């Protein structure tokens, strides 16, 4: 466990299972309990408590570096200039890292039991939790006087990330992905008093990375941004930031261990990004089914198109090679009526077909659990049950094993990814 995190607690560490977790472990006996807990917490969110607020005063905070994950708006006084006064994530004893999404309807709470922090459900202790204290560099300022976390933030327990421009042009004409609150995150964050930069400066971002790496040797770097209609300009921007970060942390001729998370790029632009020195790419298709992609991701469908996206992913293998090219999906919106799948079984079959196609073409598929985030078009839509995510995750895991796509990738690890369970299935190998 990371330094500074509280020690284990024997009476709670074994877990007192609620009927909810009992039922899930019975249905998925081959899935680790920590994965089941994580999937259910991501499905339901976490209810705000005074204990959670207390932890938010000293633990690694929310920064809204990419999305406002919570299902309801923050309260006045929830933010300072550099951070939201609530923790970003917690960990279980095996390192499984779980995003905290505030939802007052959730059965999950964070409480203190005998001086230790514990996840509770339906009022019963389930598992001890661990939080990372705020790093010292979070209190430092960049050369222009702004707080360093405005320019880059820690994601999970082992990744340093930055959104280099926080505006997606697909929102301009209402063509944004229906489940996305990327652009609204800016207003949701600034209105409670947390400083925000829509467009970032590569030198200031590099200063934040330099301080972060100096205090703690992160193993992974992630860069993301909003989609531009001019994808060539977007690619050139990524390249500039990659090179600035490399110089700042002393990797002027080496490849950064990490990835960019973006839309797909044509060969010329992919070549420019590759030459700048990043280990891998994650070009997020979001939805596999052609019709669901067209309806849920109209901007991506119009600007690039599904078939072209898949061709570009295959083309990226010429630069990064097998295992370094990935694409991520958002599981859940494909079930929303009237355009969604009629049954969970139908949706599961579609995902397995898509995952198998990608894996057999040397592309690693990923998936995030959909959260009906405040500010998105789908913020009031119903979310599928936890069983759905666990079944898809288990199927993904079996396909990855079948086609020899393990061991774990080096671009990210299970300590980095706090919003999805796909990475945690690597624990089973």
C-alpha cells in the first residue's frame, strides 16, 4: 500500500457481507470479491457523510481533471482554489482503486469504525478502506501563480494526468456523446470556486509533472482532451505537450510510460504523436454496435465514422504494435430505451462479438461503467444492474485469456484505473 495509508484492521478486513454482496458473490464465484465490491460501488455511488467530508480535508482530493463524476451537484463551500474537498478514490487492501461518486440514493457510506475507515452498505461494515494523503506538490504553485493541480492531477494511485484542453467541439452543435458531461464539467467546477483552465499551457503542465515526479515516482502518464473537428491540430497539440513533459521529467529521448486518451487519428497525425514519444494510445470508440454508436455518439459518427475508426485503430498498430493500441467503451447507455438493446443478454452478445473482433486484431478493448453524471444528456436515465457489468467483465477476461492478451499492459495498471473493473481482472491471472 502507498505510504501514509492507515494499517489494516482484522475485525473488519475479513468483511461482513450484506445480502447484496452475498448475492453477487454467489452469482460470480470466480470473480474476486474486491472486483464485485468495486463494480457495485461504481454502480450505486457513495452517499455523502460527515466522515467522508472529514477524509476530504486530508486525502487526495477530487479535481475534476476530466469529468465531474458525481451524480448530484456539489454544495457551496465544497471547493478551494486547487481542489474539491472530497476524496477522489479509496482502495481496498489488495490495491483495488475505486472512484468515489457522490449519490445520496446510494446504500454505500464511508464510516469510521474503531478509528479505521470502513465501507458500509445497508449500515453494515463491508471492507476497510485506505486513502492517500494529499501530496505536498498539490499545495505548490506554477510559475504564473496558479495552483499546480489546475494543470495536472493524480489519477488513481499511480498515474499523473492532464486534460490539455477542456472543450469538446462536438458539443457546439449538440453532437456530443449523450452520456458525456465533459464540457459542463467546467461550469460545474468553477461555480463552486475551484480554479479551472480550459486551455492549458504545455510549460505549466510540464511544471506540474516535474513536481509530481520529483515527490513521487509515478509509473504512468496520461493525457486527454476534448475532440477537435480539426484532428490534425489536435494531434499536433498532443505532441507538443508530450515533448514538454518529457523534457521536464528528464526523458528527452525516451518514451513516456503511459498513453493519450483521445479520438482516432489518421496515419500522418498518428506518426507525429508516435515520434513525440508516448508508449501507447487509447482511441475511444465508446459504443460497439453500429446503430448505438450512431445514436449515442453522433459527433464521432459524423466526423470519423465507425468503420473508419476501426481502420485507424488497426493502422495505429504500425506505430505502437500489439498491446499498445486500445479503445475504450462506456457500458450502460446502450440499454437506454427506446433505442437500447431489449435484453441484457442481447447486449452481452454484442459486446463479446466486439471484444473478440478487436482482440483478434491485436487491439485491446476496455470499458468503463456508465455513471449518469450531472450535466450530461443522460443524467436521469436508468443504469443497468451490477450483474451486467460483472458478466461483461468476466466475458472480457475469458477472451483476453483465450487469445493470449495477458500479461498486464505497461501503459496503465490496476492502481491507476479507478472508474472501471476491466483492469482489476488482471488480478485473476
